[in-house]
């Protein structure tokens, strides 16, 4: 918690001088850096032909964030009260974020429903991530 506060404070100044949007950093860069160990483990198990374990690592982490961390963060935000500017975290993510999450779930479902994987499905996941990254890079008002 304290480390996250230091990271958030240091990012404010860096983002202002680098002209990078907060959404891009929060949705694209921080998850890559923060989950690097999980990514390496998933890639290692996939290379060892243990695809089900690799998918389990990747999907399990996302489910944990969606079902526990996000609602817990909202409840803790409510308990701590509003910020000085009167803002507080809620579960209203907006239309764009909900659309991105929904499309991500559909893409993931199309990959894992048959229990098999090939290079094209992996490529489809990488392209979807790249499209989402470009979307948040050019998102106005960041």
C-alpha cells in the first residue's frame, strides 16, 4: 500500500513531463511491469507444453483482480472517504472500459473454449492487446 502510494506520487510528475496519458500507464504499462513474474511463469510453462497451467496462471490472475481486488479497493475507498478534490473510486468504469473488458472476455473465451491452442490464437491475443494499447495511447483527455 505504501509502495503503491509512492509509485502513484512519482508517476504524477513523470506523466506530466512525458506527455503520456494516465489511462495508458494504468491499463497497459503497470500491469506488464507488476505481473512480470506471472508472465514469465506462464511463458515458461507454455514452452514446456503445459498450456493448461499457463492459461490458468493468466486467467486466474485476471479473475482475482476482477472479483476481489477491484471491489475491495472500492470498499476501502468508501471507508477512507473522499479525496480533497471530492473524488472517490466507484464501479462506474465508463462505456469504453466496459467495452474493452467485454471484448477481451469474448476473445479469451474463443481461445480457451476448445482446449487447444495454435499460433493464430496467440497472435490474435497479441494483436488485441496492441489494439487496446493504441486505443489508450490516443485516448483524448488523458
